C-alpha cells in the first residue's frame, strides 16, 4: 500500500514519515511546495538510511489546483498534515492562513474522491484550535465532542476550524466517494526537531536564547505521540469517523523556562532573568483538555512534558539551530 503525506517537510510530518519509513510497511509519497528546495527536502531524505521503500517527493501547493490529482494517483491512504502555521498579520490572515488551509483541504478531499482514486482513508491533522475556540461554563473540560465556534475565532484558530469542518462536510455530503475520515487534533506540539523548528518549537528556542515567551501555558503534547496517533489512525478500524485530541498536560512556560535553566544555563544558554517577570502557578491552572481518548482507543502513552522540553532543547543544539 502507498501512503501520501502532504507537507512532508513540516515539523510533525517529518516524525510521521520517519515512523512510516522505519516500520517499512508502506510505500510513501510526500508533497512539498518545491522539490528542488534542498534545505527543506534534505531532512526528509536524511530521516532513515537505506529505507525499504525510499520516499518519493512531488510538488503540490495548497493554493493551487494542479498537482493534487497526480499526488493522489495510486495512493491508498492519505495523511493531510500541510497547513500554514504561523502568527499572521490580522489583515493578511484570510489570504495567508484561512484560504490555503480551507481551499487546500478541499483540494485534497476532491483528489481523494476523484474518479480513478483508490484512496480508502484520509487522516487530517487538525488542532485543539478547532475544539477550544468556544465559550463554555467555567470548569468545562474540552473533549473531542466540542467544536470551536467560527464566530468566536480568527486567524490560525479560524483556519483550522474551517479546514476541519470542510473535511467532515465533504465526507458527509459527497455520496460518490468511498474513503473514510479521521482527524488528529493536537495541542501545542514540542519535542525533537528533525528539520526546521516550527512555530511551537520556536517558543522553546526563544527561551533558550534568553527571550521571554509570549504565552503563559496551555495544553502541550510531544511530537512523537502526535506521529504515533497519525500512523495508528491509518489502519485502526476504531479510528474511522473519529476525532482524536492530543494533550498530555498543561505546560506553564514558567516551568519550562525553569527546567531549561536548570540544565542549560551552565552550558551558556540564557540569560533567564525573564523568569522573575513570568506569571503563573501550576497548581492554579485548571485542566482544560481531556486528551485521554487517544490512550484508551489507540494505546498512545504520553511523554512527561519535562522530558519533551529537554529533548526539544537537545535537538535544537544538535541540529545547530540554537547557539
Ligand atoms: P510546519 O510549519 O512545520 O509544517 C507545515 C507544513 O505545511 C509544511 O510542510 C509547509 O510547507 C506546509 N504548507 C504550509 N502552507 C502550505 C501551502 N500553501 N501549500 C503547501 N504546503 C503548505 O508546522 P507543523 O508541523 O507544526 O504543523 C503541521 C500540521 O499540524 C498543521 O496542519 C498544523 O496546523 C497542525 N498543528 C500543529 C501544532 C503545533 O503545535 N505544531 C498544533 C496543532 C496542530 P513548507 O515546508 O513548504 O513551508
């Protein structure tokens, strides 16, 4: 069987591809925006030495029609991870975040459903952003049953909410196709970097460089669990038609900064003076998201987040991404 991974050069996708290559059960095709971009493609080829099936890279852009039908040709299973993930200027968020996320998801769905396609299942990488963007009474613990309200969201959050809705609506409304859908909805993802650091890892990088993070603390998860859930969702019968939220725990940036300081200050990173200005008491932050379904249904076990933070730092150093 052949698996297509869209956005194969991304932080999360690199872990998914690595896992698939190591398991050696599937042929893999990946989409990238530019097959000649060495900086982005080399980390993909470097993931596993002499894999059983070498990965094939093809061009496809979420903003263009061309390329998607060809990308899906001969493919049995799709992992749609590609989506813009950065903090955009509010005036440009429609053009830079929402349109590529939503139209791109529609293009992938249409290619999966097109005549001649043999795609059986598509797993879409959604987000906690599609779950938590709605008002709930105090003390509410978010689960996969919750949906963000587009009226209460903007920017990245809106892009993920609308993109995920597009996928579910497509599967519900298009009677001609036969493929199954599941979504993986991670909270903020950290963990070892295989190529470039994405937006979430850049927060850890900033803290190592002595910069105060903008965020106080929300749900976090390790990229290794996110990759495991994607790969398991490809074949598990129980995954069909389901959303899987991944959140190991709340992570206070203040705690993360203290863990980083403990290990890396003596190695020349920091300064960590900003910790004194940081707010937050771990014990006072209520649990916001229940990420247990992925453990119950898929047997995915979460890393301890302290380990994830330190593994993130170590990989940034090893890859020369922080000096
Ligand atoms: P990255 O920025 O590392 O990866 C995003 C991927 O999407 C890249 O491969 C990028 O390609 C691709 N992409 C972006 N825009 C386009 C476009 N217009 N056309 C084609 N490809 C495009 O982020 P992550 O790995 O962190 O994110 C992967 C997925 O996980 C996204 O769907 C994101 O929303 C979701 N997610 C991430 C979380 C996190 O904390 N990291 C949390 C929850 C969900 P290129 O390399 O060319 O830029």
